C-alpha cells in the first residue's frame, strides 16, 4: 500500500487488478475506508486495474487540520493519479465519493472517462443537518451518532440478516479520526455543485437506493436531470448500496463501464 503525498497530506492508496487494463478509481463515503469496497473487488479486478484510497482524515491517511472542501478532495484524487502516472480513469464514488466525482468531471474532464455517482447529491438545501451532526460529534464523539448513521447506511432487514457486516461497518465508522470526520462534515455543509453539473460531458450513471433516506431518489434525479445524457438505476438498498445490494450494484456498474 503506497502512501502518496497530496500537497503535504499522505494518502493511503492501493492498486490491484488487471495490469494494463483500463483503470477504475473508487471513492468512499464519509466515515468509511477503502475497505468498504470489498464486495466489489473480485468482480471489478477481473476487468480493471482498481485504485482505492482513504480520503484525508480517514483510515490510514493523514489528518491535516480543516477546513476541507470538495475541491480539496478532488485535487487529492488528481495527486494520486499524477503520482501513479495515470492520465485517465473511470470513476465510481458512493455518497461523498460521488460528490468528488462530480467535481472532477466538471473541473478536470480530461482525467475521467465514465463516471458512476452512487447514493449522492449535488447540494444540501438545509446545512442545519450537518451543523447538528458536527455538534453531536464534538459533544459525544462518533459513538454519539454511530447507531443513527448505520441505520441510514443499511436497512433494518439487511442488518438483521447480516449482523457481522453491520458490525464491521460500524467499527469502521467508529475508527474514523474525529477531526477528519468533522472537517468533512464542514465541507458537506457548504456543498453546492448544481452549476457544475450541466458542464459535465463524461458518460454518467447515477445509482440510487430505493430506501436511501440520506440521499433519496429525488436527489439522484436532480443530478441525472442536470448532466446531459446521464442515466439512472435504482437498487434495493439504503445509503451504502454497494454493500447492501452488492450483486445488482456490481452488475449495473460493470455493465455501464464496459458498454461501448
């Protein structure tokens, strides 16, 4: 696992899969690490060289002082590509990773091919939700919000059927550095990519979770309607659809990325 320097912040990066194949970069949700993509790796590495990384403030990456921004996260991704000497990648991001994908497609279009924007939004009309999250975490740490977050990530039915997966996801969230989590929440409270979307020319697939209350189908449709030619698919999952509906998610993403 190389550590790659992005303007003084060391980022934890892994590269796996087909040597010489097309490259796919995966980008995580808030409060998760590159391990969130384990349900995809067997399928995706058969077709792609796959880059995963821990966002600054998360996992094994460093935790520089905030504030962070979506632009900063986008430039971190570009720093990874530059260090690996990779000119262009397909992009697949869940939640915050989808926001970074929107920024990259609008501001660095030569560096991305097709993009998958899953369980994400371009704008939060009410920043109070993030202000409340920030206050709760400052007061009580991530344990104060963990049960609420996991209930949004995975449906009750899935958690009941797969308690081991739910427990792993919760442990991943609880291990997130508080300072990094808060700096990311501050970035989300200022999110507004609406004007960027109409400039995106990358072929785009928007993935929505039927039971996603964090970024509901209406938010997915707002993205799809603003990106010229974008398509959308809905899977039976809550917010972390790549985990809860791994099979349908993998099929949709691979079908889109390999279609000529």
